[in-house]
C-alpha cells in the first residue's frame, strides 16, 4: 500500500510534501519489519528492535499527544532512544508523553542544536511573530522550554541500539545543526529536512542563515550511500535506489545552478537587485514533482546567498544609510500629489499586471498616509491579489498578512466613525 502511495507521489499524481501533508492523521504506516513511518507536519520514523522503541525525529508540541497514541498502537516497547534531525520545533517535542509513562530516553543530536535552543529563548517574541505570519496562525506561541539532547556530536557518530546501527553525519543546509542518518540493516536513508519534496528551503526570508552550497554537498553525499528506502522528515517515502539517487542528485543540480549563477554575478560586481532578477533555476528540471517552488523559491535563495557571501549592503548607496521608509514615502507622495494618487497608481499597475510595482506603490501610499482608510483598502486589494497569485507558501503568507493588516485597519476605522 505504501509503495503504491509513494508511486503516485513520485509520478506527480498526488501531493505529499512540507506543504501538503498527504497522509497526516493516518497513524504509523508499516514500511518493513520493525520499521514504521508516522506521517504529519514533521514525520517521525519509528523502529522496534529487540524490545526497544527508537524514534528518528519526534514531532511538534502540537502533535506530541497524537504521536504517542499512534506509536503505542504500533508498539508497546519502551522508548530508549531518539534522534533529532535538527532543532526546529516540529522535530523535537514528541518525547514527553513517552517519558511521562516510561523511562527517560537518550536523545542524540548535533551539538549546534543546543545553541539553537538558546537562541530560540533569546528571540522568543520574534519567532512567534514570524511563524504567526508564515503559517497564518495568529495565536501561535513560541516555546520557551526544550528537551535538550543527552548526547551530541560534531562530525559523525555511530549508535547501536538492539539489532540496528544508526550512522549519523552532520550536514549544513536548511540549518547549521542537521543530522543525516543511514541505517544499513534496512538500507534506509533518513535525510531530515534536506529533502522535503519541494525545492530546498534555503532562502526563507524571515529565518536565519541557510547554506545552499553545503546543502549541495550533503545531497551528493547522501546519494552515494545507495539507499533503497528514503524516509524524509517531510513528505512521502521514496523506494528504490535509482529513484532516490535521481531525486537527490537533481535537487543538488537545481541548487548548485543557483549558487553558481549568483556567485558569478556577485564576483562580477553586480548589485543584489540585478542578481535577484537575473538568476533562474534549470528549466529542464521544472517538471519534477520534488522541485516545485511551493514553500521557498529561487529568488529567496539568491537573497540568502547574497547575505551569506556578500553581507547586508545590497550595492545601492541610497540604502547604506537610508532615510526612514515613511519619510521616503511621504516625500514621494508629496511629489505625486498625495497618497491617494500613489494608491490609484498602485491599482493601475495591478490592473496592467505589474504586481511588483503595485506592491511598492501601495506600501508607499500606506506609509505616507497610515490613517487613510481608502489607501488601506487599496493596500489590502494589492497584497490580496499578490497572495492569490503566489505558488510559494513563504511569499503567499507575507502578502496575505499584509492584506489582513490593512483589512483590519479599515474595519477599525469604520468602528470609530
């Protein structure tokens, strides 16, 4: 059954990715004897070996209880061991229910996971805000307490539990704290979030540094393992050595192309604006179901490459020590004849299909006249249209949040009349 499901995903007949959790709520799915796959937003890989339960990734604080119920329906063995593929909260919050009713597990992770948890505490408010925006979840609260790993490693580590070997190695990509795992007894590759059934999440505009070039190396290293089963931490399984190698190597090719193009232009002295509007992913890979830009997108990867290799100055001298955005907007509005003129120009640009220009003009109008309900109606319309036209969750969420801000402003203005 799972092989048939995986075939449909591979052939593009169904979706299962970090964006589309195709089998969420279906419980632990058997993959092989003693090996299970718990699908959700943050998959968990389950092992039963010689009377022990082992988990690779442990789900989020929002699904920990359901994970416990579902895993207990699959195995009654005590949880002895868990591995974090990295420190994002949808991977590190599922052990508590097991430990409340059984022994304390030994958790393994890369050493940088600990530093991530400390940073999350320092930036708790900011992480709440950006994740509310990214996932359109206004009531989301960011955790302050984390289950720290008991054992950390630097480059690699081999862990033996029961009859299974868990060969771990560190990789940079979406994060600086990723652990890839290979289980030779199952010929099983566990890539964590280094493969998520959409284009790599290495440009997220609201999150910390990503590592595209190192990600390419990790993908090729994983491909060389010749695994026969791959169970990502988001999205569907992949079965078969050839499919796994193809998916990993083509993802590496896609990402390396962006890196090569961006670095070539950066080294030639181009500004960020030019690079961002010039670099394009390989056209011959556009039809791959695992390379759709539905979460992150190439333009954001390019910005992230600039941040990594070029710093924060974008090459435009006006932005080195800029005037406040509101001051620039007020000046432009004054030259144009008022904020309402800018808003009308935004609607005109939107009608002509230039959504990017429309966004600039609508935002300037709102900054120049923050209390103008008509201007906010235009801003809501422009960014609502932008959200509706976006394929990537990152862009769609930011635009939808902006539209909602202006919609709330117009509603509050009505209530005070």
